[in-house]
């Protein structure tokens, strides 16, 4: 039988849920069957809320509700007239808010929250929730800048918050195949990784769009959409999706699909902070002599090289290259010419290159492909060795919810594939590529009075202290400026 609702205070209820151990994520099991004190029956529902209820946020809160097993008590969005209407229809009893700060201050009973906003709001929203003892699920990238990622990682530990980043491909059981090939040592030393994407698939590389306050949708709270960014009049083509290619709000292709693709080698090779970063970017030429760069936005294409020291799983130093804008690596000789590399059409993918063979894969959220092993002796392994997981997004949100019920430090929590202990350093690595891009576009006036690019060199990174050691000007991109009320 189901447990009756408790009359205890919100704090007592939260403590009870966090300490309890979840025995089943599918069936409602009476507490006496579970046995003993300290268990949380599945009928003890979490109170959950969404910050960003449309777009990806709609599926995040839906999956986190586990088919109605948990209770969605509040939804926050700056515009409920768009795709957020789906969430309102699915959870008609949820209270609606435009400002996540107001929601978290008024709804004292919220246990956990999903955050699925543009990148620039991830850090402020997650920090505000964690400061109030609320568990957080944050879409990728975990944060907009490196400093935020480090701060939230440390905050989650100190406040004992159960966290998960929304790179759901990390919960794909097929990753176990890649891990097995790496751990077996049959590839020999893996010293090179190539990662590439066809992104951006949104407008990027041109001039910033012009403001037009008259075009603002009547139901959009533009000021709250800007969040920590400096105020500017309403600008079309930013909301709801065009923001991704502008540094003030987004993190480009790296922050988008990079969190899925780079996750594969970062996870399976046990990588830590990179030691350096170097990049070049594609230019839009306005005439024969001048390249039209727009430093306020991501370039149309880029090529980045990162180096990592040896780890327990990768006995030799690793060189990782990243390319976007449709630029991909050459087809390796040991992979037949008519085989795709990476994913469908070879548009996105990962090659992990060892002494004796190559792993080719593209396990991410949108187009999973069976990982493939090609050996120099001509042998191959295409698997699979695991049953496919047909749960929505491999159960990524549900597993987080189960861990919230079980509590910080539980086996459910420690078993999460992208808690901030992992997602923080991985996000820092992804954003290190963006730091290199932004530094590449730095200009200053030379002694002849002409503007020149002065920062085009390999940047040496002190990961523990979050500093570029050989170009002070680049360190401005480790963090950002915040509007009052949204400071992290």
C-alpha cells in the first residue's frame, strides 16, 4: 500500500527523501516489502520543477517526471506562448513563473529542478538552486564559462547536491564497448583522437543582428531572457534558438555537440585538464585583402588542437583535434573506403587512433551509431555486446531522479554518468577550445596604428589554477561580466 503523505516540514521531508534508498524505478512497491527504516518508497514522490520548459526543456522535465511517477509542481519559462505550451498541457497543475529566482524562493517544497535554458543562464540558475539545497539537472554545456564550471562542481560537493549534465549519450550502454576496447589494451597506446562535426547548423559567422524592439513577441520577457548578459534592446534571431552562435549567450558548436562527442574519449581514456590549446578559424572574406571577423560571435568553422598528459587509462600523452563547420579528418587507410567514419554520412564522429587499430564511433544523443573497431591486421569488431536501451534518452534523467531519492553519496548517485564531478572537468575542456577561438580573434593597434591579431599562438593552460600562463589577455575569457541579480 502507498504511504500516506507526511505532515512534517519541508526540510524534514527533503532530508527523508535524500536519505532514502530507491529499490525500484519502475514498480510501486510497498515499504514493508522493501524492509527496514530509511527506505523511500516509490510512492514518496519528488517535487520537481523546470527552468526552461520549452524545446529541450519539455523533454527533460517530461523524462524527469518518469511517466508521472514524480510530481511536477512548477514550470519557469520566459515565454509560455511557444514550445513551452507542451509542458503546461502535460502538467496542468504546475504553477507558472517567468523568473527562476522567484520560483525557487516561493516554492519551498521543490526537491529537484531541470535547467534547459540558453547556455548563458545555466550557471546562474544552477547556482541559485544549489544554494537552496535543490538537486539540479543542467543541459549541456554545464556552464557558459570555465570559472562557472569549477565553482558549480565545488558547490555540488560542499552542499551535497545530486547533479547531472544533459549529455545523455554518456548513459548509452554502447559506450561500454568502447571502454572495453580501451581497457583491454588491444589497440596498444592510443596517442591521437580526432573529433569533428557538421555544426553549426544555425546562422553563425556573420555580423550580429540589429536590434528591433518593435518585433518582440508580446509574451516574451526579454529582460529575463537576457539574464546575466548586459541589457540590449530586443534583437530578432536570438530567441528561441539563434543565440547559440554568439559568445554573450552561447558556446557554439563545441558547447552544443562537442559535449556529446568529446565526452567519448574524455570518459573512456580518463582524461584530465588539457595542457594547452591552439586553433585556427575560417574567415568570411569581404574582398581580396580583408577577412571579415566578428569577435562577438563564433566563426563559421574552426580547427582546434588540445594536448593531454598520460592517465591510468591512456599511458601516453594524447593529442585531440576538433573541427567544426563540416571539416572532417581524412579517411584512415585501415577503414574501407566505402565505410562511413563516425556517424551517418561521416558528418559527426570520433576516431580514437592506437598503435594497432582505430575505434570509429559517434555515440551521442541524436544519431547513435554502433561503435566499430578496425585493427591493423584486418580484423574488426562491430558488436553489439549489450542489449540496446529503449528508455527515453537511455534513462539519463530518470537515473538522476533515482539518485536524488537515494541521496548524495549513494550508489545511485555515484553511478551517474555525468554528475558534476565528471561533467565539470569535461565541460572545462570543451570550453577551453572556445577560449582558444576567442583569443585567436583578439586584436590591438600596433606601432604603425594598424589593427593586428596578436594572440595567434599555442596557449599554455594551468588547469588547476584556471589560467593561461603565456597570454594574460586570454584569461578574460575564463569568466564573464554579470548583470546584478545573476552573479555566479
